[in-house]
């Protein structure tokens, strides 16, 4: 070999030995970051606690938040009557608006969690149970089980099970349609979701009109646009249980979800099996969406807007994102429902119309922001 | 120390890697080279258990890879893999913090020490000021540096890199590989560029159609005869301040050989 003697380069192997990580006082302002998240969670929790009694009080018969709290306290503790309120006010709080607001908060939180989970699963900011047809799947099978279940001897007890099965089946169908190799592009995912959603919407409406349901029109509205009007104390508590369970499970998987949101290889190199995690998260999300749809029909856009706003507040780390999104979703849906039942009173708007009016503009922004090369 | 013995990998009925061996001793930088489709990346994936070999054994410090659980493996082997971009807005700090995940329990918060490790890792690659930027907005060179910072924060003593110099400007290619060499970590790196391989690797393994056709020092592996056979290209080797560098020419340019001072 010719020996050249240019000034460039340095001989191989002559590099200095390893400089291990040098820890300095620099901790990326760890304390500030942690406080920031807790402030958001505490602030939102406070906002939710104020929202609940205020929202219960709002309606054709206005009740002061203080009275709402007193009625609840008396009912829960069984203590002496400390304030003065009418029987109708008491039944509005305990039987009508109370369960409705409680259910609204649970559904909002659950939809936001489902949105966060599906977005991490697909690495796509447009993923959302409604837009991906998951909600429609749950609607179709729930409607079918209500309309024909009792005739077939299954009974409406199978409602939640049907909703879950429908959500899972629709989710899997959309993923299979959208998949190219192991990659899922935004365009294909949304197109697959919208087309599966359309088919299932049509199927739901067809089922309802084919049945002898005297209130067919209203049923269709319920399953496609959602409503909290059928809330009961039981359905609200059951939904809360499912949503809290979902939150705990997703929090347990928050680090793996962080890795999955970045990529399958990244997950693999951090000791996580992407396929197993994806399947587990999909099942949990479908369970959650199934329970929500069974109780409140198909409400769109909450799972799209709320995770996005939550990311603006606390960033993309799921440990922070999940609780903040759940709280934001709960507050958002309670107020959306207040709008739905008061803006055109005594007429009640389907809840999905309000969430779509609030959510669709954000969808425009996200679509504009999407990377054109994908 | 990473040792692979007689590793074979297949997809479906086809073997893509056939009985390949590799040994990377403590602190060595071993380069995996070979033409497109020769099985480099596939073989690398077996070294961090992303693929299970059909036959053969991979050991990490003499311990078989399959005996190590996921997070345990992740604490000892860090990987910079080819990744498709995500739509989700992830900050650089979050990206590097992920390297700390194998060190923490599922529900445990990241500690001050974790954040210090991230700051130190980012400083080490000269990317501390990028901490709060969105990863997707970085240039190719900045992204690769951040990924290397994540492997540093992971504090694993083995490093695997899959074509880390892809899409990088020439300066960043050299910067990155020089930095990797200075880490003193046992490294296996898949490289396309033979001059980079010659300059920054202590040992090379050359693959062709899934088989190891040569291994040893760059001087032993990057011979004109072998490169002509495997890549179909003529090579004139030079020694530049102790490092082997190659000048390439197509076969049809070689009607007048020995036109330069190259001595074989």
C-alpha cells in the first residue's frame, strides 16, 4: 500500500478512551417539569369538581350548585335536612341530571383515553374511536342486540358484550384494511376508518328501520350521534368503573406506549413486544369504547381533540398525558352536554352534533398539519 | 462482549443469513459490511433478539441471549435502528428519557437522576440545546445524534447501530462514527460506506448472500480481490496516516491499470 501523508484524518485506534456520562447539576429542570404536570392534574381535578355540581344545576329548572351539593350530602350521609329545596329539585339532582352529568364525565374521560391509546397504537394523530369506525362497530352490534336480542332470547343483558365485540371487530377490520406491510399511513387509516364507519352506520340505521321500533328515528340518532339522556345511577357508576380500570391499565403500560408511539423497532430495543402490546391495548380500548357506546351511543371527536389539547399542556409522555387527557375529556363532555340540552331547550340536541361542531375545526387544522409525504 | 456462532436466520422457507459468526470483544467496534440484501440488518436484529435465529447461538458476555428477559437485555444492549417516522409530537428530551425506561418500574416516575442522565447524554453528543425541540423538526444529523444520546442514557455497555450514517452529510458521518469509537462500548455497526468502515472499525465482517465471506482487520477484509468478487468493483487501497482508505473505479475504466502509484 502506498503511504500518503496528508494532513487529514487521524489513525484508527488512537482515539482517547471512553468518557462515561458526566453527571452535572444539569437535570433538565426536573423539579419544574414534575411540578408542571402536578399543577395541571390538580388544577383540572379542581375544575372537574366545580364543573360537576354546577352542570347538574344548569337546565330548565336552575338549581344553585350549593343546593346540589347539600342534596347530595344529605342523600349520601343520610343526615338531617340542612337546606330547603323542593322534592322536584331533589329528584332532578338524584335521578335526572346527577346521573347524566356523572355519566358524561365518565364517557368524556373514556373517549379521551381511547383516543390517546389508538393514537399511540397507530402513531397517528388522526386516530380516534369514532373516526376509525370503532364506535360505529359498537353501535351496530348494540343496536342489533337491543332490537333483536330479546326476540332471540339473549336479552339486553348482552348489550355491553355486543358493544365490546362490535368495537373490537371494527377496530381489527380497519387495521387490516389500512395496513401495508407493517406500516400504516395516515391516509389509508382514515380512509379505512371512514369507509368501515359508513358501512356500519348504514347497517345500524337499516337494522333499526327494519325492526318494528316505533321510535326508529330517535334510536338512529342515539346510536350515530350519542346522547346522555338515558343515564341512570347504575350506568354512570358502571361506566366510571370501566373508565378507571382502563386508566389504570394504560398507566401501567405508559412507558411501553411511549416506545410504541415512536416505533416498533424502538419498542423492541427497549424490551417490549410491539405485537403483544398492540393486541392488549386494542382489546382494552375496545372494552372501554364498548362500555361507553352501550351507555351513551356514538359520540365523536372527543377522542380526537382532547388528546391533542392534553399534549399541548403536558407533552406526549403517556404517564402525564393519560390522566390529563381523562380529566380534560370529562370536563369537556359535561359542558358539551350542558350546551346540548340548554342551547335549544326544550329541544335537546344530539351530543355528537355539539362535539362535532367543536371538534371538526380542529380536524381541519390537523389535516393541514399532516406531513404531505405520508 | 458479543459473540455469535453459526447463526442462521430465515423468512418463510428461505435462509437469509447462513451460519454467520461474529465476535466483538470489550470496547471493539465491529463493522458489518456487504452489498445490498446480503443479510447485514437481518443478522444485526438477531443480536438484540428482535429475530430468533433458526440455528446458532448469540451470547452477551458469555450468556445466551434467550436467557435474558426484555428489560434486562435492554439495560445491557442499546440499539440505533432504522425507524419509520411517527406523526405524534415527541420532544427530544422525551425521546432520550425513553432510554431510562428499562431502568425504571412500570409505575415509577422518572427521577432527578434520570433527567441528569438525559442532560449528560445530550451534552455528550452536543445536542443539549435541542432538549425541548420536537424530534420530527430536527435535521437528519441531529436526529441520529439524539438517537445515540438515547443509547448513552440507557447506559448499556453494548451498542448496535443499523446504518447510522444514512442520510447524513459527510461531516456528520465522520462525527458520529468518531464519537461511537470514543465511547469505549462494545459496538457492532452495519455500514454501507467501506471507507468509513475501514477508518472507524477495529474489525470487519463481510457478508455476501447471507454468508460471511471474510472477517478480520480492515486490511485483511478489504482486499482488492475480495471487493472485486463481492461488489464487482476495482479498488486501489491507500494508507492514510495509518488508516486504510479505498479509491474505487468501475471495471471498464481499467483498461490501463497501474496508472497510479498504487502498489498491491
